[in-house]
């Protein structure tokens, strides 16, 4: 009797497991969108065709011969990019992304126009407006507007990657020249971190993404020069980390540590000290490594106070950068409503690329005009010397110890600090 009852119980369990498996499989195979299924409510007509001529008349006049309603300055204020940048983006995306063409469905109903898609994406980036608030102007559904934003951000990152890259040999030298005038020879940029609040952070990830403000956020590390050109950006670090722990997983500083970048060494005399490495200006939370010039920890005399004031003045570039980014692209100053980190990363990188395009378009004097390709560099200056890079990994502990750069040298950091204090005092101490 016990054997027959056990077998019947096993049969019941097997049938239940089979039923559950069939239900799960059917749910996976079920399409996310119903399409033309019988009984499905038809799509609501929100007048997509009426949005095309209105947008064209407002800004472009590609079809109408009448002058546009709004001026070029108003276009730039509402979409955060100039008309020249917009047209260059439009041409390249039409060549490489079929998504931005004006397509038609099987019923020969035209979809959104190219200008509708591009302007809808730029408006979401520039104003930070949610998709449902833009439906009445662009005459596109909320789902379509979000899809356009994601496609646009990803396309900009893929097809305009030349606007986010590390400086070449000549560019490093010219960036250094700009800051040598301020008393910081060998300095190649400001480094700092910022956060973007993540309103849709999954509950399972909130433990590692809740920052000091008590809300989920994602960290961003940025390096910029004196003219706010972004040449390094790292995004995706959990918000529970600070600037110091974000630095530990930065690919830029890992490459510096393993001598993969930069491929040239400087040779400068600063305050009577010869230095053969580039360094960054950072705030006090960063470690006392030789690649960071931090403010004086206890400025009690005239020399240290002058250095701290000069350091603060030069390091304001990265603080200005975050203010400019939040003003140009308000989506970064509001809680993010995207669900996935990769989509957030595309948006951040897209904003950085558009920002650099604006910097170049406006013709700022400074390091931006020296951004030339390596092919145009004929010879290195005599103050620079090439050295071979070593290919080491974290698994090769012995090779790491032999080839690792002295990035974490506290003694070199203190020597650099004293040399910079003396150099700035020699240049400006008598004024």
C-alpha cells in the first residue's frame, strides 16, 4: 500500500511540474506586443502626420518655402546643440542607421520623420522632460519616444566615438603647456567624480547603489582640461563607492599603472625637482599617489596658502564641467527613469560627446585646437622619450611587481607637492 501511494504522489508531482513548465514556456513564447491579434484594441491615432509639418515649419522649412517660426538661437536653446552640429549628426545617422529614416509599414502608412526622431531625442536630453510630456508636440507615443532616446544615445556613442578619446602625444604636450603658465608643469587635467540619481534602481541592487544622500545613484569619473573638453569618462560605478574607491577600478589609472598609457615620459624641472611623469589635480579624498597633486593638507604659511589658492583656481574646471553638463542636458540633473545601466551609460556618453562637439564648434581657444591625429605628429620634442610598454595582468604577480609603475609612491607625491609649492612661490610669491 505504501508503495502504490508513493508512486501516485510522484505522478501528481510530475504532472504539476509538467504543467508549470508548460505555463512558463508559453509565457516566454508570448510576444511582448499583441500586434494584430483578434480582440486587441487598435492603436490610438494621435495625429503623427500632423506633427511633421508643424516641426518643419517651426525650425527647418525643408518642405515649406516660408521662413521658420523660431530663430536659430531659439533652436540651440531648446535642443542644446547648434544647427551645424544637428545637421552633421543628421547626415551621419542617415548614412549608418536605418532606424532614423522615415519608414512605412505594410499598410504603406508613413512613420515618424527623421527630424521628429532626432528632435524628440534631443529635447529629452536637453530639457530632462519625461516622454509623456512631449507626446502633444511631437505626436509620438510615449513608448516610441523612449525607444527613440535609447536608439539615438547608442548611435551617437557608436558613430561619434572620436569625440571621446585619450589625448595623443602632441595633445598631451600642449595641454601641459597651458597649465605650465599657471605654475603646474606636467599637469594634464582635473579629475573628479559625480553622481546621477537612479529612480528606477531595482530593489535587489539598492544596497550597493544607495549613496551618501540615501538614494540610489550611479557614480561617474571625469577628466577634463582647462577648456572643459572631456577626454576621459567612466560611468556605471555603484553609488555606495566614493571618489577613492571609484579610482581603484578606473581603466585610465589601471593603464597608467601598467604603463600602457601614456606612451611618452615628460622631463620637467619643477621647483628644482626633475619629474618624469604626468599628474592630475584632485581634491583631498584621492590617495596620496604621485599622479595626483592635491591641496595642501594644512596651509599655515604664505607659501602653502598661495599654492592651495592656485590649486583651487586651476581645479575649478572640473567643477564647472558638471555645472555646464547639468545646464546643457538637464536629464543628468533629474532622477533617471531608465531601467538598465547600459542605457544610462549610453545617455551619459552621448551627453559627453555632444558637449565636446559644442566645445569644438564654438571654437574655444586652448587645448581643443591642438587635438590633431597621431599621423600628423612628425617627431617628438627633445623633452620627451619613448619607452616600451609591458603587458602584465593581475594573475602575473611577479611580472606585475617588476613592471608596475610607481603610481602609488607617497614619497614622490610629497616631493611633487613641495616642488609645486616652491615653483608657484617663485613665479607669484613676490606679487
